[in-house]
C-alpha cells in the first residue's frame, strides 16, 4: 500500500538536544511538507519542499531544519534553538504543490 | 492573505441528527477548498475537495459540502450522524496563485451522543 510513514510515533527530547523526525513516502509525490499541531491552533507550516534538494521556510521555521536528498524522504530536525518543541508533528505530501495533501500518522514530541 | 474561520470549536449532535460544521474563508484569488478529518493520535484524512465546477461536492463517509462564493463559505454537512463520525474536522483553503499555500482553520471537534 502506498502511503506516508512517520517515525517514531513518540519521541522525547532532553534540554539542549537535537532530535530528528523521519518522514518517508512511497506515493511518488514531488511535494512534501512538515506541520506542527498544537491544541486549538490548527496546523502551522514549518517547511515545505517541491523538489529534491530544494526546500522553503513556512510560517514557523525558526528552530527547525530539513533536508530533501531523496524524493521519498523529508526528515525534520528539531534543534535546541526551538524553545517550545512539545507538539504533534505531521508530515504530508502531494503530487504537486496545488493538489490535495496526504498525511502521515504523526510524531508526538515531548520534553523530558 | 488568505484565512479560514471555523465557527464553533466544539459541536455536539445526537446520533441520527444532522451534522453541520461551518467554514468561512477569505482569499484574494479563486480558492481550492478542502475538508479533512482527524481521529485521535492520527494524521489528517481528506474528506472532500472543491476546485472548480459543481459547487456541491460529495466526499467519503456520506459527507458533502457546498461552495458558496457570495457567502465565502464551505460548510460541511451529513444528513445523519453516526458514532464513528466523532473526530476533529479541519477546513482548509489553498491559494491557487503563485504561493500555493494551504491554510487550515483551527478545527471543530464533533461529539456524537446516543
């Protein structure tokens, strides 16, 4: 079955630590996205990528970094500069930028 | 700039009753509109979409929505609620201009009671 796989499902971060969230898709989609979801705030765009080796900042990119070395993969690193990282992180992909997005099942990040 | 307003963060209906979840949008260009559903600790699943053409769109699980340009609305309805419909619902607007950015509303949590 085609889809988006996010791992791990739960992740804990210590103070001053960087952590990386994995996102892999086998839908052959060009565009990929990372969102942060907080209660009562909907989804906010962190980064997006339309093609391999290219990515753009979204609305809340500070404290995060990404890479897009392969079409299938779009990992997100939450750096120590992100002072409030506790949230539910969702990865999505779409055939093209203006097409419906398909979502993974998310990673819940908490601070120890 | 584009935005989405979902009226009512929580909606409660009885099983078998009509479901109406409200969504109003603003967009400077003709929008694409979407409704997504999210079950606890899961990602979002596309319910339905409006791009062009017929303004009444049908989606999965018996849901439908009507695009009303004059009212800038895209309300989601289902004639008869089922217990399995309890979830959070998000309306989203896609700017079809050069930005092609998807903007989400803050969500409406639907509760279905016996």
